[in-house]
C-alpha cells in the first residue's frame, strides 16, 4: 500500500519532499542611500541569505543613489515607491528622512544616526508608524570621538567639524558645546555633496585647524577613500566614524561595525516580510564600539599616539610589525 502511494506521488510530481514544497514567493526590497556603498548592500544580502533568502530568486533589491540633496532623495524615494516594494531599507539619516516624508504605509528599516533627535521616530522602544531600524550614532558617540581625538592630540586647540546641512541642528550643537567645554575652538565645515569635500579641507587649512572630525554620515562613509586622501594631502589628523576609514589609511576611528549592523538589519526585514509591524519592532542600537589606530599614518603625520590610547585600542595597524 505504501509503495503504491509513493509511486503515485512520483508520477504526480517527483519525489515526495519536492512535491510537498510550497511555491517560492519573490520579495522586492527598495534601497535608498545618498551614495553607493557596496559593502553595506552586500552585508544586507549576506544577512538575508543566512535567513534562507536566495539572491535574485526570493529577493530583488532595487537600489537608488541620487546624491544627498533633499530634492534628489525625495525624487528617488518616490521612484522606489512606484515599484511597490515590500519594504524599503535606508542607509543614513538623509535617506531615511526622505522616505519618511514620502510614505506612511510602506514598511521602512533604517540605519541612521540619532533617530529621535532627527525626528524619524518618537522613541526607541516603540517607534510607531511605518519605520523601525538601527540607531547607529547619537550625539554622545560624537562627543566620545572628540574626547579620544583630544587624548591623541593633547595640544589640539582648533578642530574642524565636517557635516551635512541636515545634521547642523541635531548633531553639531552637542559636539560644539563639548568642544568649548574642553577649551577647543570649532570650525564648522558644511558639505552638501562629495564635490564639496576638497573645499572643506582647504577651509580647514585656512582656518589653521589642528585636526578634522567628520560627523558620521552615509555619504561620508561612501567617500572614505577621498576623505583619507585629502587628510593625507593636507597633513591633517582625522578621527573617523568606524574601522574602514582607519584601515583605508585614516589616523583613527571609533564606532560600531556598520556592515554587522546591516547584517542584523536583515532580521528586521525578515520579520516584516513575515507580517510584523515596524511600529512594534524596537529600534536597535549597537553594543560594541571599536577604537582603531593607524600607526603608519601617525608616523607619516609626525603624531606620537600616547601609550594610554594604544593600550585601549581594539586594533592597531602597524606595517612594521
């Protein structure tokens, strides 16, 4: 009897296991960022693959990189919405704000700076609405970076803070207040697009800043090689947002592993695709922050990093070892 049943199943559709498999559904994910950062997209793909989603079969990712201008991001967000995505993933605060303004119904998973201070969500525990995601950096983390930069350069008197215009009211004032409390003068260096970076560094040199610190930004992350090149050209010690900058030749960095955050973001995407509401998914925050120092760059700049800092570093890049 059992053999007869198996024979019937084989005739109807192959092996019993294959015959019982449900049809595969394809999901469409929109991706919005001011500039291309392939490592972040790949990290999301890796996270989805680990959860059982097959590239190009179960998940199609539509990416848009329109630049950092509000009008450009708004246009790209509208374009993504016309493609009827199941969920949109955003890289950076500017992209996240553009999507928030464009839709109140399509689920959004963002990786951004301080989402409460920037107005993305009312609170971290219950974000409400159609957005959830990751709070990568708050004003406290920028203050910590400044503290570490001052420790590396005890004689520092003036620091150049590079930021995007949308960060001016949220991220810059706390950083500026802490700098003044430490006796540091701040030169504000606003950057509207990647093309403005050269002028920002020239302005820093004209103002005789002793070091530069960009505020964390998806645009700046995508331009890490240009940042490192300009800092080296103008011989300016620079504190960056995460390890990829120091590994590319920057002097020092402090922050979370952004690629790991995007791999974790895949789990939130998965929950939403399975029916969870973004309003019920708490905003997650990184729990591990890495201090990375580049001794090769320090020697090139003539900077002697103090032993206290070297002992606390999670990674020291030293070509002489």
